[in-house]
């Protein structure tokens, strides 16, 4: 079966099929393949295109780290400083109070901080509310790991880490996180991405796609039922400078708020630095080009090679008992990135050994990825916008030869088989 046929076979309305998907593939620094299939919106029906953009989920973490590393290069942030130095309050795990929590630990998910049920809070609250027993979002200490999970050593994926990184960006720049990212990262990459859908330019909002699930408002899955828009199901643009909270573990806590009175440097969780970036296939490909070219994009230096080395360096490795490997899908972590060993349970190619660096994204029914092959100019990006069956709970969502989801396997195995 050729590549077009493999991807076309994923488009549909039940089982592991999806409303729409898109893929762009590079070999030796040159784009060699792209396809955009199905629908970015179901009602009214709108086709997937190269310029379609989605809330890209955890691939957003890579862009948050790019922004942080720009500030490291400018001497505004030191990765090994106490994060509380930048946040403006003491950040300590009460179960391990002697150990400082550094910026590096936030970016590598070794900080001992945990999401709890809510990790994106209204703009009138400070992120300090997560960590104080008197705080509105204390959740009985749910945001802290127990003493057996050592700070700086134990890995648990926590989106709250990235809300704090975004807040640190605001504190050291005096700019709103989304605006700083736009001016210092996106514009040099010729990217018009936004964290707030209402701030997209009209032509870009027109290309904004909806993320779907076959899960009704009562939480019941029916793969033969209707698709329900879970994210960005807009008939008209929301007002400019408004946010809708994004908490996958508490979907009922997603009200909309104006940023008119937001105080910069208090709470960047509103922008969802961990997953809330709205970006197109074409724009992801531009960021990928920057990575494959050592931090350069069309003659512009976006990041130093030393910064990329720090981002992709392994900061944590699973050795048993020192973290959560998520069934074997994440066996190491850098700064907003991880390494896929082509011989491990995290591999995404069935017949060939292919190593990769990058990040996946999974949220609300969207799956995404941006990866490149180390020591090469080979890479790819993809996004698909719906799940008819429940990830994890439905055995059909499990990979056939790896610890990844079946959708991730099918997309990436097809791409990597083309390289070999």
C-alpha cells in the first residue's frame, strides 16, 4: 500500500478513523511529501489544507522552551536558578522543603510538581494559588509529589510546569507570554501562530480547525454517533484578548475570561503554554526547518546550536522506579523534547530502526507530532483532529508493536518506512 493510500485509509467516522489529517515530510532538508485529507470542520464542512491550524497540544511545549532558551541566551534566565527567584514567591514542595525547584526541572518534568485536576486558572488569580494551603486551587496539596519521588530525579509529566515557565517569561520580560512569543519567536520564523483564537488574523481564523471526539457532553463514547466539537468549535471568532481555560481533567472548568485587567507576570497558565498554541501545518514545518538547520531559518539565527544541544540533551532517563514511562512511550526527556530510540518500546517504525527527537501532542481528540532524525535533515510534522474511540480505555487505541497510540504508530510508521 502506498503512502497516499495508507493515509486515506485513516479518514472516516468510526473505529480508529479520524475526520481529517495532514502530514509534511522532509528528506535531506527538502520537502518530499505532503498530504492534507478529510475535514478541518464537519459542520459546516471545510476541507483540510496546508494552512489549516489546530490547537497543537503538547507540541506547544517545544515552542515554550524555544522562548525560554532565547531568554537564556540573552542572560535573562539561568536554567539552574531557583524558579521562585523569577516567580516572585518561594516555590517549595512541602514534602521535600530543603530542595530547590529550578527552571531546568520545570522544563524536564523533574520538578515534583503535579497537575491535580486543574492547572489552568482564571486571569485574576496568581499561580501562587496552586501552592499555598490557603489558595483557591490548592486541591489539598495535589500539586506536589510525595517525598519518595525525589525532586530533580523523578519524572512525571506535568503541564503545570509549563504554566510556570510561561509566567517566568512574563516576569523577566514584562510582556504577556503570548505577545512575547509572537514578537521574539513566531515573527522571525514567519509564523502567525497564536495562543488566543480571537487574536488570529481573519484569514488565519478562517483556517482554524475544530478538534472532535465521539464523546457526548455526559462523557459517554459512541463511535457510531455524532462527532462533538471539543476545542475551537467556533461559528464566529471569539472577542480579541479573551481566553477559554483548558483543563482536560476537568472539562467543566473552561469558562471564558477577558484579559482587560490581567496583571502580567502573575498567571500565564491562561495561555496554556503546555498545549494551547494554534499553529498550521506549514508553520510547524518552518519550525522544523529551523531545528534541522541548527537554529537558523532563512538566514536568521533563531537559536544558537548550544541552546538546541541543551534542549535535546537527555536530562532524565527511565531506569526503573525513577519516574513514569507511560507504558514505555516516554523513556527519557530533555527540555520540552524527548528521544525515541528506534529499538525500544517507544519506537514508531515496525521494520526499520529509526531514532527521532521531538515531541508528540495528545489532547481533546487531537494527536500531533514534530520530529527530526538526529544527525540528518530528515523530519516530519503531522496533526489529526479527532478520536471516535477513547484513548487508553479502548484496546483498539493501543499500538500494535509499540507503547504508542495506534494513530501515532500508523502515521509515523508510514512516514519512516518512506525514508528507508
